[in-house]
């Protein structure tokens, strides 16, 4: 098991190198640093001196891959590639194009992100499993059909509508909670209720429908018939036998997103003005801050790969039939 | 010529897609084993009703995909001069809607503007009032007559639509009537829903759509039926123009990713060894970058490129079009990995099957085995993925536009309408019609696509086939 995990972590390294090279190519080969400077300083009226200064301030004035002007190892290290891409491996994100320390910002902002993403994740799983079990219990009845139709309708609605309508109904009409904002400590709760509800409701359609098929698949199996044959009630069969087995695909499916909870939700955070990593990313995109986007791409990939490894470990934990070699 | 045809890049790809669809349809029609699952789809009333709705969207989208530049009148000095403005057939059909712009917001069916203005009367008085709209309800004299006028026009349009529908039903009956069968019997067979195919459902759906279209077409000549936006443009017209954007993103994305996914997925599963390793490495790397961030990175790079190479794009339409195409490409890059993985797994299983082994033993080349034996046997996976992905891509457009990496902000799209609606919802009084209009149009397309793709999946997935 330990050996397997170590091998998986080692296997992640070439993938991260690939991600790194790809983003580097995307940001520095498609456009030169001069182009970036011109965009930031305004395309039309820009002096060559201003471009040189802009690049110097951000360390973009070095050669891309190979610095012939230096001696020894500096030939490779005193380059844009080493300073802006290789250092990401040490989680040294450097400074944003506005001059802020990205690593510090990320550390500050991941807690508000987590404060929204974690409740959405946990409450979401609970709600989705409850609903899908309910539908599975009433399978073949009108309630089941109506539930599935409702699921399809709900998944046909854009996530943005849920947010806009939620804000309008709950905050503007009923005035139950503030429209948006964030606070530290227990004060944050009143700001978090609405985004969490919206996040959970937005995901109900797709997840409930998917989980329902997991339950139905298990219900059709032989051991369920055996359980019924020995006289167990339908509820008992559902909770003691079916639930446990249906949890395997559900758990292994959701584990992959756990590390990504740190990066938060783009839409929820920006609509509700939560100072998390999601709104950080959106702000960076809007202000065209390439350094932050690059850092977030790398961070997102690291967390996603961590999620994949976690998924494989969960497989062995919840399903004894799976052996990792 | 009174016009000059313009072929935008996405237009050309749409034509290619259309040709491919027609070829696929003809091929299917000539092969019995391929027709069977489609017949199963055709038996589901819900799927066929959805198909009718989808076809209406496709018709609007196709009309909006034939672009031209009109001839400028009055300034030809011997040679033809064409306008810089690129128009489409849809623009031509909805010219009255485009031409009748107001000053700013106005509610659906309103005849007065949304905000008060100070009007100066000839006798020198200054009065704060809601000014009359330039076009919306301009034919109505008194405010009290408005509701009656709307009712009258709804009635007329509904009657006309119903009449057209009856003609369609009659011509269908003419075609469906058995030899020497009484008309009453044919009608009764239809009403009872006899036969394998849901003819009744389809005809009712067609009827509802015709009545709705007749109402929309007639009423929008006199009112702004979905109101107007901040700069006074008709929201109904904007929603119609957005149809093409949604369809392009939903279809072209899969079109550009399909060849890669199919080729790489089948090669990885078939050759195994180092080919498999390389392909797996590529798709794991691509899929480990969170999709939105990869799209953001690519679109940001594109923005810089376009800003620095403005001379390459001769019109704003072309600039918006290239961005739409790049968006499709990037969305394709982020979404081909899952299909590639599925195809690899299926090919791994297939290559051990007897008929593949036999083909190899008889001396068929690798290319022939992959193209003639493996590809047809994974076609159902490709088809299911394509139809299931469609609705997700249409929804993704809205989110991406909100994040700021979607289609060009000047392009009509439901995403852009929703983004602007965010500020409108904070106004007092509320401006809800842009949001409502985008919602109705988007919901109609996505729901129909979801229902149709469910039927396709049920018919093609061998695990679900009974």
C-alpha cells in the first residue's frame, strides 16, 4: 500500500512537469512578454521605455529558456522559465503582476473558500443520497417518475440562475440574509447560509439522478433478493444492504474533488463577494494578471492529482475486493 | 450582385458538420442494424417532441449562419461597394426587430419607457413623466386600450397559427390515410395514438410551436414582447441571435475533438505498449488542469494576441467569430480526454475478441482493423458522448461568459445576457426581462437536448438494452 502510494506520487511528477511546460508555452510562446506589457499599459500609446520598465519590475526581461550572458548554472536559472515556472514546484508562486505575494494571498484566501466549499460538499452528499434513496424506494411509481423529471428540469437550468434567483428571493425580497459579503469568525455564518443552499440546490438534479441509477443497479442484484427472501423489510434492505454497496461508486466518485475544495467555487464566491480563491481567480482573469492565473493552474493540477490518488486509496478502503498492486 | 457572401470560419465548420450529419443519416438509412436503435428512439414520445423543438432551434441557428454584406446604395462609382456590416439571413428576417430600437430599458409589451424623463410642453411646462416608446405599442392611442389591443392580436395570431397547423395535420392525414379508409377512421387512429411512432405527440408539439411562433412573429411587429435592454435593443431579437452561439458551442466543440479522441483512444487501446503510455500521459496531463483555468489561460493568451494583431481581423464580427472558434477548440481540448479514456478501455477489450484476431490472422493491416472492425464497434460510445455533452456545453457557455473567458462580450449569447442581468436585478424597479428571456430560450434548448440524449443513450447503450 505504502509502496503503491509512493509510486503514484512519483508518477505525478512527470504530469506536473507537463502541466508546467504547457502553461509556460501558452503564456510565453504564444505571446511575448512585450505583448503582455503592451496590453497592460494600453496598446496604442505606449513608449518602449515603459515596456522595458514593466518587464524589469516583474522579472520578464530575462531570456525565456537560456541566458547566454551569465556564467555556469546561472545560464539556466536566470531565465523566465526557471524563475516563473520551475519555482512553482517548490510552491514558490512569486509575485503577481500587481506586485503582491501570491503565496501569501493564497494562504489567506483558502479558508473562506473552504468555509463555503466544505459545507456545500458535505450537505450536498447528504441531500443527494437522501433524495436518490427516496426515489429508489418509490421506484416505478409516479413519485419516482416525477422525481426524475424534476431532476432533468433542474439540471437543465444554468447555475447562474440559481444564484441570481436565490439572491433575489432570499436576500432582496425576504431580506433574511445579507446579499453578499464575508466576515471572520461566527459572524461569517449569516453570509454563508445562502451560498451553501444555492450550491447544494444547484447540484441536486444531476447528482440525484446519477445516484438513483447506482441504487437501482444494486437493488437488482442477487444478494438483495436473498435479503428480502429471508424476510427483511424493504426499508431494512435499503439501509443495511443496498446503501452500503451503492456508497462505493458514490464515494469513489466524490473523493476526487476533496482537495479541490480548497480552491473554492468560481461562481458562488464571486456572486457572494467571498474573498476566497475562486473570486481571486476571477479577479485575476478580469485584470489579466497572468502570474496569478499561472499559479492557480499549477495549484489546481496538484490538487486534482492528489484527488486521483485519494480516489484509488478510497477504493481499497471501501471495497475489500480491490487490491492495489 | 446585391450582396456579397461572407464565410465566417464557424459558418464553414457548421456546413461541414451539416454535410457530415446528412452523410451519416444516409449511411444509417441504408443499414438495417444501424436503423434499429434509431427506431427505438423514434418510438419515445418525449424524445420526438424534444427533437421537434431542437429542429426549430437548429433552423434558427442555420439561418443565422448564412452571412453576407449588403450592397451600399447611392455611392457606387462604377464599382460595387459593400457594407462593412456583416448580416445573416436571420438578421434579414428580423429586420423590423433590429430597426425598432428604443432609447433604453422598457418592459415586455410596454408602450412607455422604463424610466421617467422631463418633457417640455409647447406651453412651457416641464413635466416628469414616462415618455412613450418610439416603436413599442406606438399605434395604440390611449394607455387603456393596450390590453385590449394585445388580446386582439394574440387572438388573431393564434387563429392564424391554428389554421396553418390544421393544414399540416390535413396534409399528414392525406399521406397517412390507408387505401379506401374513411377519413373519420384515419382521424380516430391518429387521436388514439395508434402505430409505433408517436405521431400524435409530434403533431401536437408542432401545433404548439406554430401557434407560439405566429404569436411571437405578429406581436413583435407592434410591441417588444420581451422588452428592450439598456441600449434599447429588442431582447427577443437578442435571444434569437444567441441561439447560434449556443448551438455552435454545443456542436462544433464535439466536432473538433472527435477525430483526436477517436484516433488516440483507439490507438492507445489497440497498440498498447509505448503508444499507450504516451497517449495516456498526454490525456492525464490535460485532464489534470482544471477546465475553467485552462480555458482562462488560453483565452487570455488569445486576447493578448488579438490586441497586438488587430490588422488580421477585418471586422468586429470576424474578431468575435475567431474567439468563438478558439473557445470551441479549447473546450474540445478539455473534453476529449474522457471520451479518449472510454474508447481506450473499450478497444482494450475488443482487440482480444475473436473476429479481430481472425482479421489479423487473415493479414488485415492495423489501419484496416482499426477502421473497419474497431471503429464501428465503438461508434455507440462516441454517439452517446456527443449527445450527452451537448447540453453541458451550452450551460458551460453561460458560466464561462460570466467568468470573463466566454464568447466575445459584443457577441449575442445567453451567457452575456445573464451576466448583464446580474446588475439589472439590482435596479429599482426590477429589470427582469433579459434574465427571463435568456432563461426561457436556454432552458428550452437544454431541456430538449437532455430529454433527447437520454433516449439516444437508452437506445444505444448495450448495457441498458433489454
